[in-house]
C-alpha cells in the first residue's frame, strides 16, 4: 500500500509553523525589551518526500521507522550575528518546557572535516492533532550569518557534484570556512562596539519615524 505522504507529513508541517511563530515571538520579546537580540532571523521547512526517500536509502532507514530514526524531516534554522549568541540561544532552548532536547551536536567547537560549522539540536516536540497529541522529532540548526552563507554554498556544490566535490574546490571551501570563522572571531572582538552602534542607529531611526508622523 502506497504511503499517504501528505497525511504523514501534516504533523511536521504543523510543528514547523508553530516553532516559527514561537521563535520569532522570542525575537520580538528581546526587541520590545530593547535588549540585544540573539536571534537575527528564523527559517523552517519540512523535508521534501524525494529527499526523505533518498536519505532513507542512503542511511538504510526502513520507511516504517522514519519517525524514530530520521530526526530532520522537520527542520528549523536560527541565524545569529555572533558566536556568543548561538550559545545564548542554546541555553534559552534548553530551558523551555514546550520541547525536549534529545541530542546536541556542537559542530562549532568540533567542525566537520569539510569546514562545516553549526550547532545542532534534535528535539522532541508535541503537536496537537485531531487524533490527540503526537510527539515528533525535529532538528534545530543554530549558526552565524557567516556560517550560514558558507553552508548554503557548500550545500549547492554538493548537489551539483552529487556529493563528490572536486578536491581543488573542497580545499577552497575549507579555506573559505576558516575565513568565515575568523570573520566571526573579529566581529566578536568588537561585539560591544557593534551592539552600541546598532542600538544608537535603531533609536535614531525610531525617533525620526515618530517625528514624521
């Protein structure tokens, strides 16, 4: 019997929609308090069926065990300005009562061989369906803007070369990853100055907006 993928993925669609609202709401609360906002922006998606099938085949995951063995069918991505913000966001998520962290992978301290850096959380998240509560797995990736730029490019190249990126390009990607990491380090070293400047800019722009009314 062929699987009804729309019905199967409906809870994951709901989870992504809810998590977007909650994480963006968290961002707004920091703004309303006039605090530094550790979350720059949030995106989310449900993995396409073709990608689910390809990954299941690659990892040897039986289709009847997708819910328990594939943790990223629902995926969230949180972008931050500074590396320090990533750790702050992780602490915030650890303290939440509406999700349970199942696994943490720190690819910032321990980057992948390719140069990839990000912080991954696998969470268990409950959604309320007509049939009752359903707990499902979702993945949250937290990274800086520089890390995200690199990861997006690397993902595109992996798709183009079907996972076999030529050695010369891989070497350049690795150098680019280190350059991005150095950029994050430099930005962290002047973090206080940047935050003060951003606060002054936002305050000034807000006043101008009120004057024009």
